[in-house]
């Protein structure tokens, strides 16, 4: 399965940048894009079967992460 790199701008506008087969290449691409320092822009990498599935996963709100139970 490939790695998809997306640019996310408010309000949740997804722009596909590149599709890569190797994790290391995709990680390097995302890190380089994040160095541009654009405000209000987020770059994300996602592992999925196809672009439609990747966009669906990115558009789904994630639950808050629970570190420990009180």
C-alpha cells in the first residue's frame, strides 16, 4: 500500500501532493514541506489502499488521546 502526502488547509481542504511507495521517502517529503513554515497549513502522510480511502481517513475527526485514566 502506498503513502499519500496531503496539504490540509482550513476548513479541512485536502490537497493531494504526492504518492510514494517507501515510508522513508514519504517521511522526508512531509518533513521538508513542514519546514516551509506556512501558517495555518498542515502536512500529513497517510497509509491507505487508494486516494479516496486516504481522504476519508484524513477527514474523519480523531478522538482526543487519553494518556492515563483518572
